[in-house]
C-alpha cells in the first residue's frame, strides 16, 4: 500500500481543523441558529408557553403586524434612532480618534482612550438608571438644575416626545463611543505616515489630509465599525426599557426591541412578539447586507 | 508524548471550566439557601420542603416568614422556604416558572391584576372544593372576581385591595388646621397650599396622580354620582356625563397646579411626597401606612395620619380590583401540601394576623367585625365600614387598563384644548378591545 506524505499531512490538518471548529459550530447552532429558527416557528402560533394548547395560526401574526400602528411607529423610531445615533457616533468617534492619534505622548493617548472607554465597561442598565434619576430626573436632576441656573423652569423630560428619543441618543453616544474610538485610533495609527507626510508636503492642510488621505485609507476599519455599530444599535434595549418602558409619550420612543419585550412579558403574547422579532431580524439583515455591499473595499495599502 | 499529555490535560481543564461556567446558578431568591427549588421535595431530615414565592416588601416578607414558621410548628413534617424577588422582575419570574415542565415553587403570592395572564393558561391548580365553599360563603365579592375561570377558582385572596377611601396626611404641615372632611374643603386646601414651578409642583396639595390611585379615584367619582362605567355587555364606557364631569374635575386639579405628573412618569407613589414634606395629602391604600413607619421611619400620629378621603358624590361607592392572592402552580411537586398551607394561611385567625402585619384590609366578611383587627388597626377601621359599598372593577387586566387610562390622562393634561369626551371614548374602546379577559368567568 503506497502512502503519500502530503495527503497524510492534509488529512491530519483536516482532522485538527475539524476538532477545533466543530465545538464552535455546535455552540453556534445550539445557541444562535436554533433559537432563531425556533423563534420563527413560534411566530406561526398563538403561543404562550404556559398554555397546554398553542394553536397554529399560520401567517396570522404577520397579518396583524401589517395593521399594527405601534409596530410601524416602532420601525420608524428604530430606523431614525439608528441612523441618527450611528452617524453621530461615527462622526464623534472619528474626530476623537484623530485627535488622540496626533497626541504627542503614548501615556496621553492611553489616558484619553481609557477615560472614553470607561462607560463601555459599566452595565447599560445601571448607567441608564443613573441617567434617568440623576441627570434627567424631574425633581433634582442635573439637567433641570443646570436649566435653573439660567432661570429656566424645571421640565418633566419623560412627558416629551421627540426630545425623549434625542436624550436616549445622547445617552447612547455617551455610553458607547469609547469602543469605536479605540477601533478608529488603531485604524488611524495603522496608516503609513508617508502618505500623510507626502500630502503635507504637497500643501494639504490637516482637515484635507484627514478627509482625503486618512479616511479612505481606513476604509476597512470604517466599514467594520459602521456595520457592527448599526447592527448593534438596532438591538439596543436597556436604555429604552429604563427611560421609556411603555414606549414614552404616544410611543414616540418605542423601538422594536422594547416592543418585542412588551409583547412577550407584559402581554404574554409570545407568538406575536416572535413575529415582531422576525421583522427586526429581516431589517438588521437587509441593512447589514446593504452596508456590506456599499462599503466593500478590494484594495490594501500594505 | 509529553505534549500530548499536556494537550489532553488542557482539553479536560477547558471542558471542566466550560461546564462550571455554564452550570446553573443555585439559590436565586434572597431567601434561598437550597438551590434549585424544582429539585427539592424532601430535605435530609425527611421533611417536605415547600417553596413560597413573594415579592420584596419588608413587612410582607416578614409576615410570610412568620406564617411559614407557624405552619411548620403546626405541621412538623413540612418546612416552608420563603423566597422574595424584586417586584419589577417578579411577574416575569412567575411566567417563566409556569412555563417550565419541571416543578418550580409550590406556592406563589400573586397580584390580582396580573393573575388573569396566569389563569388563562392551564398552568394553575384548581382550588380544592372545601376551600371553594369558604370562598363563596365568606369572601367579599370584589376580592374573588379575578380568580375565577369558567366557574372554577384558581387563586385565594389574601386581602381586600382598596386603593380608594383613605389618604395619608402630613400632620406637621397641617399643624392645627383641621383635615378637610368634604370634597370642596379638600380642593380649597389643595389650591391654597400648592406651589408650582415649571413642570414640577414643589408643594403638592391633594395627590391622586399615580399609577394606582388615579383610576381608582376616577371610578369612585363616577360611581358616587350614580353613574356606571361597566356596561351590561361587559364593555367599558367612561364617556358618560358622570365620567366626563369626573375627568374635568381631575384635569382641573392639574391645571390649578395642585399636583404634577411626575409620579405617573416615574412610576412612584404620591405618598412619598407627603412623607418627604413635599405634599399635604395623598390618596393611597392602607398599605401606605407601613411605608411611612418602616421605610421612612416616621411616627404615626406625630408625623402623619391616615384619614378618610372626602366623598366626591352623594352616595358612597367605589370599584375595587382583586388584591394579592395565592396561587398553586399545576406543575408543583407538592400540590396537596401546598393547598394545606394555603388553607392554613386563609384561616381567619391566621389571615387576620397577616392583614394586620401588612396593613391590609381583610378579604373575609367574618373579619369585618374582628375585634383583634380593630384593636390592632384603629387607624383604618373607617375603611371596614365602606367595604360592602364596593363593586368589582370588572373582567379586565387592570394593569393594562391602567396603562391606557394613565396615558390618556397625561395626553389630556398636555393638550391645549382637550376633547375630553372624545379621549374618554377612545380609551374606553381601547380598554374594551385590548384588556378584556379572554375567557369566561362563570
């Protein structure tokens, strides 16, 4: 029997790769793929797990979805929130990352990155609660105290409509920018200095150099940050639950994640909640695919 | 060989770490000390352990523990483990445990307003016949309504929940001024003492704008005018002349700056303001007294008192929803023993002690004349006289009903030219459509 050494090595490698990957795949199937498929299945039933009978209703939950005004409001709010928050996040984090990357000393860079990263470590439920009572609180909240210094009467922010959504966006930016600052700083520091210096010699100012040299060169980092932040923001939940558990005044701060929770655990209507979750899944998937296509870059400066 | 051995050891240690990390957490409740309640049944001493779930409330949990101890003394074969959870997650926990195919807690204290969600499923055990006889003979009608499904009972009331009828008054702020005894006097005092700044009323007059009190006072105001909101076909209609008049009165209180909407938006109770010297009077059930003495450390009679809310209409009438009760999950491992505990708890001589400890009103007719209760609770005995004037709030999920009603009220307060009748009609239709219990009670 003849033996081919390269084939034997290949088989060994395959076995090793399989041994490494199979547990990961099993984990993924068990805790990601299966729940998604199970959730899609549930959306076809009038489902309450405590019931002895959960009748199959076909597409009834999806038909209900189409006629549900609160659902469409939640879709609109989710999209507005994501577009505004992700855009603001990227602009602010790029600006901060650029400033940090040009700082002269390493310890200063580390210090600023650490300071900005601290809110990312804290649990969002906790920081949301601190903001709800400490900053936005009607009686004694920081915002109303500052307003008072300028002679402005205290305001109950939880009675507002679009302002509530704006405050949630501000909170999200405070809580979440640190992560993207770190990513962008790493991206900017990876750009070879020669490009920047060449542009400077040609007479380009710092703004032009950033916009036309550095920004295109960190295209891959930019695409990663934009896709991940967008996908992440579509699933933001804690701050909405804390600030506007019932969706705020006239549901102006109701987003899809909170609506899923409300339908599941306030109304115990889990079949319908699964249909809403399926709609959210489709929305995130479509946006991620579109972003991926738009931001694809086929080059490298390396 | 050494490398292989090291690799194998590394793999084993990683698997062990993963297993440990993914292992279930034992003892989730603050009173827990025995791990997963589904695994219990018998302790090492051969005793049967019953798990009792309740929500966090200091005097209530203390009373449950005392009742458990008393039951253990009378029934040496049992131990009762009381586990309490924050109210915000409590209903989710109950829902989750009822969905489990294995046994969870044996006995669960449940808020009547959310009970229909659990009763609608087949996850609760039916109340035994001997206890049903007692329920029908000796319990006041408003306490029972919500625990019925198709003529059967799935819960036993522990209290008569009355969010109307009494108010906490700040004795220090009132000083020598007598408390109001008529509705007109109440409004006059309320207008005089209140002080508004922007969206905040820094000193509140009469407060009934919180998630519990608002709807209860509003319904009482309709009924006391001789009106009705519960129609013969089971639907809700607030847009009656009495309903509109009552709503105009409540809106007037907001417009006059006697109270604000802060408690409605934050989910807090109005009596907190009275206890913090930021309000004169706040409508609340008698349970609010315990918050003053236990949570705020105030002295009844010196710092505050609990007195009747002056009647709005000519005749005493109010609507009440079923209060806290006890349910037994169908998947419980010790259902018979659990019902034994419920029967023990419900015995008049035991129940009255629990009602006293928790500042609750008794649900049993036979306890309305209890000397023990009147002696221990002289400050709330005036409520015992009005209990027979109460009607059940109706076959509705009252938690959802409150959400819609409170939202409508806040919208009316914020509107420049509110269409009160139109808003009441819209809210009535929404409540009828979305909150009506989907099963037959009889």
